[in-house]
C-alpha cells in the first residue's frame, strides 16, 4: 500500500516571539519543517515536493504558515524564509483550495458528497477545473502542514480583500453543509471564522445565505 507520509525536521535555526493568532498574546514560537515522502508499508521511500516550513506556537501548539511572522514577530531577527514570506503574493485560488481542503479534513473523514460539492464550489468560484487528484493532494498537504481552519484563516485575513474573505466564508459553508448536516466541530469553526476574518455579523450572514449560488 502506497500513501503519502511525512518526515519531520525540527529546525533549530530559528526561534522567537510572536503574537500568536490563536492565543492572541505574545508567545514563543519555533520554526519547524517537514517534507512529504511517498511511503511504502510505512517506510519513506521517495521525497515528493520541497521542504515545507511552518511556525509552531509553543503554548497552544497550533501551526501557522510562515507568513504569520511578517507582521506579528517581535523583534525581527533576520531569516530569509521569514523576510520573503511576507512579500510573497498568494493567488486567491490557492487560499480558496486550502480553505476547502481544511474544511473537508476537519472532522477526520471525507465523503463522496464533500468531494463533489468541493469541486463544484471551486470550479464555479474561479472558473477553472479541479480534478479529484488535485483536491486529494490539497487535502493531504494541509494535513502534513498541520494547519487547522482557524489558524489558516488568521494568516489569510491579512492578505485578502473584503470580497475575497466573503468568498472563503461561502466555500467553508458550502463544504460544511455537503452532507446535509453540519458537524459540531465544523459549526464551531464557522462561527469563529467571522471574528478571525474581521467581518461584521450582517454581511457575514448575507454571504452565508448566498452560498447556494455556487452550488448550481
Ligand atoms: Zn498559541
């Protein structure tokens, strides 16, 4: 049986202090890195893709994209990874796909209905096709990076426009409701998303109400 596993490096070259989006407080962090490997019977055999860096809060243990350090670190030591992270322009499609993937894996299993709805949402929103394989890769990547929906949205909130944030909210609700019922874990993430994305209640609810336009 072949599947994608991960090898992890705890990077010691960088530690520091940042304002953790989850703790909302100054905490220590560690820069960590992992690389996806194709594994055969649990033995890593082939590296696939580059080393992926992420930032881990030493208090809540949540993982964040390195971009989180660009305006939350204090004081700023020099590291090329971190300096570049803040300047990198991330296309909306990329954030949208990650948001959809995070919502899908949030409750630990992925259903056929979710796959169907996720692909339709994405294809209607960005008007380009998304294969099952691309979606599958996105799901395994967010797992490997140990991201969770809220920690990811906290990073995204700073680089997306107002309209783009509303689109991400609709993607989350669309996927969450794919099975006809929203699980408690997902409901909690959805409710917190409004604050994390800094949206006011009425526009948030209007966006949620208009989610079905993407499912046609
Ligand atoms: Zn934290």
